[in-house]
C-alpha cells in the first residue's frame, strides 16, 4: 500500500467540493503547476534519479513545463521506467472523482455515460470519491499480442446478458487508457506495439473517439502519454507510425552513468544485501545481517565493481546495441558480498569483506546481463575474466602510488612470498602485513590508516593481484580455472 502523507479531503458530494474551492484542471496543467512550485522552493522534482542532473532531467522538466507528451529513447537499465513513474509525484496528492466511476470522471466535467447520467440526476448531491496520486498511473508493456481491448476497451458480454443493448455505452468494459483518465499512462517498448494498435491508440488520444464493435464512443480523455523505446528498435525497425511519433512533444535520449562515482551511488541506492532494507553497506560502513556476520565493503571493491561495468560498455567483445545495464553493477555487488558472507560463515569469522579472490563468483551474475558478440560465442567466461582483470588493474593503478609499488616489489625480490585464497582466514593476511613494512604502508594508504583484519585482507589481495597484472610479480595459481584470480595462489618475485 502507498504511504499517504495527507488524509483524503472531507468533501463527499459535488456541492461540498464546490464549497471547498476546488477547481478542475487538466492533468498537464496540474503537473506543470506542481513542478513550478517545486522549482521555486528548490525541491528535487525527481528524487532518486542519479546521474541525469545536467543531461536528462532538465529536458524532462522542460517537457513537463511545456505540457508535452514524452518518449524516452535508451538502452535497458537507464532508469526510463523509474523516471516515468516518478511523474506521479508531481500530481496532486488527492483527486476527486464521481463515486463509482471506472474512468476517474471529473465531477465538474464527466465523460462516461454512467457519470453523466448520475450527475444529471443528482446534481450537487452526487457522491464523490477521492483517488490518491499513486493510483493515477497506468502502464503497459507493448507486446505483439497487445490488443485494442487491452488498451481501450471491449464490449462486456455479461453486461449484454443482463439485458442491455450493444449500442448502450454502459456495456463497455474500459481498457487501460480510459481507466488512467486524468493521470499518466506509459507504454514501454512502444515500437513493439502492432501498427494497427498504434492507430487505435492515436485515435483515442488525438481524435478523442473510438469504435468498439462498430459502436462509436466519444471519450475526451485527459491523459499524459509517456513511452519508452530502445533506439535500435526505434530507428532501424521503424515500427512506430509517423502520426503517433509526431504526437510526442519531447524525445529524450537517456544514457548510462558517465563515471564510476555515479555508478557506485546508484548501486548503493539499489542493491539489497542481507540485513539491509533497500540499501548496501558501502564505503566502509558495516551492517550486521541475520546470520550475525558484519558486512564491510571497502571503497576500492565498490570501485572495482563499477569499473568492470564501465569497461564492459567500452568492450568490442560485448554487443553494445543491447546495452550493459546498471543492474549488472547492482547484481555483481550483491553477489560479491554474498561470496564474502559465505566465506565468513565457513571460517567462523564475524566479519565478511569481499576480496579479489571472490571475483570468480561474478561470472554467474554477469553472464545473463551481457550479450557477447557473435565472434566470441562460447567464450563468455573468457571475455568476463578479461574484463575483470582490466577492472582490477585500473583500480590498482588509480589507488596505489608508484613509490609504494616499488617498495613492495623490492621485498618480494628478496625472500617474501605470499599465499592467498578465498578459503583463507583474514588472520593469515594480517600476519603477511606484519612481515612486510612496505605492504603495511600500502595497505594503510588504501584503507585510510585503519581497518579490521578482513579489510586489510581485501587490500592485500588488491595489491598482490594488481602487481601481478602489472607484470611486477609472478603468480602460481593452484586452484580455479582459466587463470582467474580465484582459488588459492602464491605470489613471488619475478
């Protein structure tokens, strides 16, 4: 159930509504007025939408202020649906309707036969109801089997059987669009809607009438139409009829996060981890889950997950036409934490901190969210592993100073040898740090001079794997496949 910030108004008849001073306005006028009020007060029009502050959101605000219908063009996982649904936050909290109306009839300007007859008979004594803004949103995923009945309506045989004539408008069962009258209606993946259905949709939105089973119904609906489409479908397949495309006043191009900081912020907002409701224990914060294990995600591990996604969006081995969703970052962060919790439970440790040796777990959470190019078919794991290595190296180079790297390499060129593994307790890594002053200094710089044993273990693995990928240390893998940085391994000087 939606969380209501204010109780419904007390007016229960049209007469009481008039006495309250309420005035009727179109849904676009309503959205515009509330947007103006928020802009003046400095409030965020679309809270929770990250990474679009200087690009997409200004265009959406322009469309709302201009009273335009909107189509969003973008690949999967670019918050198109979230922005569409956020539009309801600009509606009035409560809206009066003729009580019992199926299509949210305006008490002052009813359009359905039911409401017109009722108001004509009862006048100012006509009962009204109140609809919350959360119920003024309609949505349909366009599929080839979508019908006119789904969107607009159909004759209800039960009502006919009750004795009404087919010519009686009261025999209609209204579809999604009429039921979203005086609200926001969204069609996802609009080009997938059959052309004949697009014509029907255009007819009711533009001409304000529709024919159902040969009966012409006049329905001057008041709807803000918002749609989404993948640019590949929209531009190449050309399945969107020109008159309907022309009806959209604004065409807004969305995009993926432009930097890792935004990618991380979105992952923190969206990821759901054990013991956390709708949040993530990120940036070094810890949270206890129901198993009693405290979860800590070092900032450099968050950065690594985000960098992996960013590299995937640049890779020639990945089909960029289908996109690489932000959901990949979210799923990988959740999987990485799950792998750390699993290790902590097996070792009886009270703290779970993701490490480089946990990255092998990301193959499963990544494979279903990317499309490898045809030439790389059957090489999914290899492509993912290559991207993971690139992410580790990128984060390592941006996080560790060259002077510290030289000092660690000097120690390994002596007698120092390091053993790592996803089944080793954090205490083993602490003992390594105690034997290596250079390693201790580098670890301290990664974790801001403080940190638990688990965080130190995570920092050690990043340093060792980064040095290996930089060709400064040799690595002997004793478990795992394909040379991935998982399982048990030994690092030594070259």
